C-alpha cells in the first residue's frame, strides 16, 4: 500500500499561470486534507474533502484557489493566476475516516 | 491568540537527554495529533490521542483533556530526532507553530 502520493514534488510557475497540484490518497482513504506551509511559517489548513464533496473550505483563499476530489482519480488543488505570494509547500493528507491522517511529501510551488 | 500554542519554539539538547515539548489549545477537540517534520519537509504523523498516554519506542505522548494540554516526551534523545515537532488539533485544522529540536552528539 503506497503512501499518500503528491505530484509534482516541485513546480515552477510564472506569475499569471495556473498551478495544478495532485494528491493520490492511500488506498481505502476517502478523506483528503490540503495544507499550505509558507516559508518560515507553520502549517495552515486549507480544505477538507471527501469523495465528490467539499466538507470544509474555511482555510481556502476566496479567489483563485479551488479543490476537488472526484469519484475517480486524485484530488486536485488548483491555483489560478498565481502570484509570488503563492510560493509555498502544499501538503496533502488522507485518512480512512475521521481519524489519524497520513501526509504526502508535499509539492513545493515556486512562482517566478 | 492562536488556537494552539507550543513551547518551546526552539530547543537544543545533548544526546541522551530527556526532552519535553508542550502544547496547549483553546478549542474543543476530539483528538490531538503530534507530527514530525524533518529538514527537507516531509511530515510524519507520530501520534493521535484523545486521552491518557501513548508510547512508541522512545516517544511518549500524553494529553489532559480537562486542562487542554498535551506533552510530547523523547527519552534518550538522539541526533536523528532533530526535527520540527508540530501539535495539531480539531481534525488537524489548527496547528501549533512547531518546536524546532536540535540534538547535539
């Protein structure tokens, strides 16, 4: 059983481009969480999803950010029209129920 | 005020020392998590606990729900324990800012 897989590990985007971050949860896990870690800062919750549903998106910026977890395939965190302030490490975690979550290795987004 | 407060922010210890990291929180929770983040950024979940005490190897985590406080202890610390330790509550919606631990040989 592979762990939580995030790709890409590193992503460079120019200002104004779109960034798509993928998270494949562990097998059997139906809960996915996305977090952002800005440079020199702590982890911040962004969004909590179950299959085909957004459960809590209170940590998501109101504009340019969206997330989905379709019935088939990975969860996607999408950032439109990226700006330099979006540069951060984005972590995904998954869990089978409302229990302990397992983290992916993260995607390090750099906006140039 | 942050929902989760950790102390100390930075900690340097000699190899073999007993280490304690503290976490206090202000929100109601069903469980608290301790996470470890190594240089290079990968995050590992160490414990999830809702009461009492859990032990895994040289790591021990305790929680007092009434006092809204948890501690992470490391016995016989080793340089490979050097990492950032993070406390998280409420389904990992709230995080402490982390405790950066350096264990010197």
